[in-house]
C-alpha cells in the first residue's frame, strides 16, 4: 500500500484568515460599521448574512482544524468553511468592483487572492478526503478497530 499523505491542517495563512474572519464580522455587527462598497452594493439583509457568515466561517474553520475526533470529520468541517469563505470573499470582491476606482482595484485584487486561496485549499482538502476514503477501503475492518486477526 502506498503512503497516505494528508496536507497539513495547520496552514498559517489559512489559520490567520479564519481567525480574523469572526473578529471582522463581530466588529461590523457591534460597531455598525461596514465598508462603503458593501453598503452601496448589498441590501441590508445580505449585509447581515455576510457578517454572520464571516463569524460562522471563522469559528467553523478553526473548529475543523482543531477537531479532536475523526480526521475525516475535521477535514469535512474545514472544507465547508473554506468554500464558504471563498464565496463570502468573492461577494466582497464583487462589491468592491462595483465601485470601480483605483482604490477598489487594489483592494479587490487582494480580496480575490483570498478567494482563490480559499478555493484552492478546498480542492486540497477534497483530494485529501478522497485519499482517506481510498485508504480506508484498503484496510480490513479488524485493523481499523485495533483488533488483531
């Protein structure tokens, strides 16, 4: 059987973005402060959902990374979080592009990089989950349970 390689679940950039997301969402909700691009391009209900999404994505992603149980469960939670993070940052990039000035161009290029990085990490996790499934199919049930035949 080949060596099973799961990419590290403690990637510093991912952890930093996931740790910052809930902080940004909480600050926007409590201080009632939003970027101008968000205020002008998103209805109030979408803004609130976006802010709550930032909080849930950050907490969920960190929970998935630190999950003490089954590896597949933690990877699944992390996968869902990074894909939603990619969607949320994509929404923000679209809001920034709606203003279309030099400042929004600079900010949106950075936010688009976060979107691409989130989707890229999601693909990595999906590949790791697939490898994990294939590895579990190769190992007899008795070995997985710790029994000796």
